C-alpha cells in the first residue's frame, strides 16, 4: 500500500458519518479527514470540533471548492445522492456515496457516467461486503461448500423511533426497502453471483408513500429463489441463510457484525452444525481503505457503479410489485 494519504471531505453532519464513517477515515492507514461541510455553518463548526476535523464549511459547495480534497464521502439523504455526487465528480473529486446509491437505476447510471467522464472513482458504501466474514461466506459458496444454490433468505428490521428521521420522508428517498431492504437485495444478488429475472413483493405503506414493512421474492433464471423481509417498525433482526443442495449457512448480525469475532453457522445435509469463527474487523475502515487504495494506486474497485445500478433496478421492480399488491414484475 502507498505511503500517500487520500484527502477526504465529508458532506453534512450526518449521523452515520459521526458514529462510523468519519472515525473510520480518521483511523484509516491511507486517508485523512480534512474537512466537513453542513448547510449550517455553526453546525459544521461544532461537528468539526467534536470529531477533531481541521476545517469546516457552511456550504457543500465551499467544500467542493477546497482543492486539497481529493475524495468526498456523501452521506446525504438518498434523494440528494445524485446531485452532490455529480457535482463532486465535476470538480474532479472521487466519491464514496452512501447506500442506496440513488433513487433509481437511471440516476445511478447518470452518476456512473459523470464519474467516468471526469475520471473519478465512485463506490456505493455497502460496508458489510468488506467484512472478512462476508468474504469468507462468498469464498465458501464459490468453492462449492454448499453445492448448487437453491434458496437465500434474508432479513433486516429495526425499530425507528425518531419521528423526524429522513427514513420517514418519501421525498427524501425514505422507506424500509430503501433503507434496510436494500441490504437484503444486495446480499441475495452478491451471494447468488447473478441477477434475478423477476420479483414480487407486498408492503405496508404509510400515508405519504413510505413503506414501513416489505416482504418480497426474487426469482433467478435457474429457479433459485431469494426471499426477504425488512421493516422500520420491528425489533432489530439481521440475518441471512443460504441454502444449497449440500447444506446451508446461517449468518446472524449479518450486516453489522462489529469488531468482535464473527460467526458462520454451517449445516450439512443432515442438519449437523459446524460453527466457524472469523476475526472481527471495522468494516467501515476496510471499505474506506479499499476505496483510498483504489484512488491512490489505480487498482480496481471491488464493486462498480454498474453493480449499484443493478441493485437499484431490483429495488425499483420490488416497489412496482408492492404497489400493485404483489404482481410479478420483470427486472
Ligand atoms: N452504511 C451504513 O451503515 C449506513 C447507516 C445509516 C445510514 N446510511 C445512509 O447514510 C445516509 C444518511 O443517513 P443518516 O441516518 O446518517 O442521516 P442523517 O443523520 O439525517 O444525515 C443526513 C444529513 O444530510 C444533510 N441534509 C441535507 N439536506 C437535508 C434535508 N433536506 N433533510 C435532512 N437532512 C439533510 C444534513 O446535514 P447538514 O444539516 O449538516 O447539512 C443531515 O445531517 C443515507 O443515505 C442512509 O441510507 C448508511
């Protein structure tokens, strides 16, 4: 890895930046967090003081004008991902953008094109993919440990008790599928290693259009099914199961395993359990280090913006199905 450090700037005083990504950049071996911007100058200053970020700006534009900043972390509400990612790309900044990358696949494609035409990197911040346990599960599947894949089941639910949260606002790109179901879609496609051909879903929508709960199914060409559920109004649960004709694995605390030792439960065809242990890690730090390494050394990103657009395409199809009471929708 290079001795050089990537100069980062962060758009907004977001909660996820505060608790996870900004500290990960600060702890990273190949990056430094130079500045934060907020729509409100006082907020930016207080945030910078709390997190020991050397520079603060009272507008996102001002941060983009800072020539020391090579990469931008974009954790704005989902409806603003496209606008500020494209603005950053046009200023020659590389962008790590929060999940889901945008509101739909067409927006993802515009962002991808802006990054390509300005010669900058763009990565969707699905951090769980950088945890060594996720990599281990992928390696097991690709190595044939489960035989031929038949079914994937995944869940991501939690109780969102902040009434003013961006996730309750359809205009900001809120909703259970957008916020947490997107992980289920992502883990299903990533583990399957291919794209679904059709989907169906049912959801409970609130007045205003946000889904507070959804259950859905993805069908793949060879008949493999991936079903999932997500919610903003239930107790926390994060799990996925991957079943093949030679056994299955169950992965609990699926997306945020944390830095403690992580577990994979592997069951054979007789349902005999073997528990595998994987070292814990800060998946946010591994993600920002991977991104910075790719920028500094020109190595390819493990996940492309095209891949993010495909995830969004499935999410769009699921919303279409849920709005028609479970009609089957082609992806
Ligand atoms: N990868 C993960 O683990 C993870 C976890 C949680 C969230 N996320 C993603 O991160 C993003 C932010 O989520 P969050 O929970 O951190 O949200 P949040 O705390 O509400 O932060 C969003 C920030 O956007 C800025 N903003 C600009 N226009 C806004 C508007 N019209 N309404 C509200 N805020 C506005 C605000 O900062 P200023 O006032 O400072 O400008 C606000 O602090 C989302 O895309 C979400 O899906 C990812």
